[in-house]
């Protein structure tokens, strides 16, 4: 699927975009956050791929194929020479509305590394065709998600376990990130004498975020360890990761993507590499395919900035659910879905949001003006070429 390379685009972007980033993170160096808003679920069993393939929006069959992405120069007892990149996907209602999002990881199989002595290939992965996958999911809906998955399981040979106590989710982000997709708990000796497929603390690694390059690196690591490249002075609160996503207009989890209501295409799931249009049927597929092939998405999730009449940023005045309207006509343009400080994002009518002559404000708070910011990673077909990059209030 298409991957949008933000790092390449930002160096060629206009000054408009960089001037409009005022959260304090625009020049921040590498940061890492433990994502307490996320939890980890493990899937295992011979029907794992088939089970998830019929449920999720992305093509999970890729995890059943041989690894093909280079991650290390040479294999070791901890790190393989190739690895399977993670995948972003969603589970929808039968009507095609968002329910839950998933970051899926396939741990390295024993035969993809050296054995514990380092003298030969690892053991055979097994003859039952069993596959093990881990999913990074929204902790606030964990119990409900597990119940939903088990309802769909029926007679499928797949075990679904909550392993939140064993693993934690992490994100590395910010500017000037070093290449870290090949960095993990690798080394010449596997001190635990265990394979990564057993979920021990050696062998887990950072991966490029499967959604966008600008979001950095993501992975899951054992809860009793600090991931590689995370020094004490670089670990920061998860709220900074939220600000980073707000700047780029990327929602995550059921708290930011209304469960049972949100239309995935309006939340830019195609641009976030979360949907495959070639995989065949899955729950809610009909609405997604019909809307996509119709070719017109009039509303999208857009980054927002809140200011006063003098252009100075205002903090903590806007809450999720606030309406954004045209100041002259009072016509509704969209709704704020998430806000933190002077930054936010909301589902907006694209044409009105980026109309250069349009003045936007928060309904009921006329002193709060709104700027809609066009993300640099958006493909050209999502907006008209002659539209301004920012619609200012």
C-alpha cells in the first residue's frame, strides 16, 4: 500500500506549515513515551491469520508470509536478519463504523534467527501451522474488545489473551530521529537462552510506525525493561505524543475516534495505511469499498489551532465536541474531536476549512478563532490545488 514519506516532504514544504506549529515540539529532538493509553493482546493458534483476516480492515495474510524486510546485518540468537513490519488496522461494525484500532506485530520465529548457541539456524517453528501475533490496543476498551473478539471466535482455533502485565507500548518521535528500526535487544549472546517468539526481553525491536514516517517508531517491549535508545532524559509524558499527533492530524483509539459512529475514511484511514482494498471481505467492508470508489470524501480529520482575535494562542478553552462555524454566516464547518492546550483536531468540511477567505471560530466562544492546518503528508487529491495551506481566523 501507499506510504507517505513525511520526512522527505517536510524539507520541501513551504514556510507556512512550519510557522504554524507553536506547541513547543516543532524543534524538539528525539523523545520517547510509554503509552499508558494502550494495552497488549496476544493471538495464537493455527487459525490466527484466518480469524483476523475476516475481521480487520487490513490484509493480515502478510504475517503468514516469509519475512522480507531487512532489519539486521547478521542474525543473532536475539535478532533476525529479516523481520515482518507491523500493521495498522481497525475492527468495524457491520455498518462500516469504527470500533477499535490495532497495531499488529508478529514476533520473530525461531527459525529466522540463530539458535541459542549462535552456531546454527533456530529450531523449526512447529508443524501445526500455529502463528503468534501481538496487538497494541486501546486500554480504555480492552475488556469490551476482548469480549467482542471472543464472540466472533466461534470454533476458530485461536487463543486470545490479555498480556498487559507482561508488555508495554512505546513510541519514539520528534525531529532528528536516528535510524532505529533495526535496533532492539540484539547481541551476540542470548542471556536468557530463550527465543523472541517466547516473548522474552531479548529480541524485541523498534519498527517504523506503520501509519506515517512523521510519527516515528513504535513497538511493544517487556514491561520490566526500558527499550533501547530511551535514555532517562528523553522519556517524556504521553501528552507530548498526543501533541505530536495533533500537529499532524492523526487520531488514535476509541477516545479520539468515536466508537460506533466514526467513518474510517473521514479519519484518513486510507492515508494511514490501515485499509486494504484487495483483501476481500471483512466486517463492514461494503460501506468502506462503496465510499472509497465513489471517490468523494467531503469531511476529513484536520489539525486545528486555537487563537484569540490578535492571533495569540489560547490554552485549555476548547473541549471535544465544540462546533467550528463560519464567523459571518454561522454555518457549521465541523466539530472538534480532540483538544489539548491550543491545539486540536476535528472532522471538518474540507472545502470550507481550507477556503482562504473563510474566517472560522468556535460556536458560543466568539473570542476563540480557529486555524485549519493542511498536513504535509496529505496526498494532493484530498484537496484542491488552488486552496491555501491555512484557513485563518
